[in-house]
């Protein structure tokens, strides 16, 4: 199964470059960590092997906003998702602003 994410900053209208993240499994074990690239993508996730189960993507939104000179409301965004079919690609994007965030099951 392949996994990807794409972080977009709606306050600036640009990719959320430099946003630190980590992927954990249901037991809390870290499977990958890094920061989004200039396009807001996480290349470190490309090599992670995940099977059926529950996972969490933790995004350090507090540090990201502080680096931009902003104070946001959410210091962290955690997206919990379940993989039921490990044979298909799972895309878990983050749409971000200082005072909110959303996500969806991408393709």
C-alpha cells in the first residue's frame, strides 16, 4: 500500500512547506517523520509499508505558524484514519489555516 499527504495553507494560498509531521500506528509507534517539501508533500511517506489498521498523521501546526510569525489556535492537527484495503493508495491531505483545518480521503 502506498500513502501520501499534501498540506495546503489556505491563509497564504500556497503549499504548507516545512510543516513537520510524523506517522504513527495504533500503538503509537512512529513509522515515519519529516517535513513537507516546497510543494507541501511528504516524500518520506513513500517508502512506508502499512497494512490494514488505524494510523495517525500528526502535523506540528503550531511550529509551522510560529515560523510564519503567526499564532494559530491549533498547536497540532492529528488526522486519524483507517486502512481497510492495503492494496490501494491512500492519500490523506491537510487543508490548513491558523484557525482551522480539514482533511478528506483523497485519491
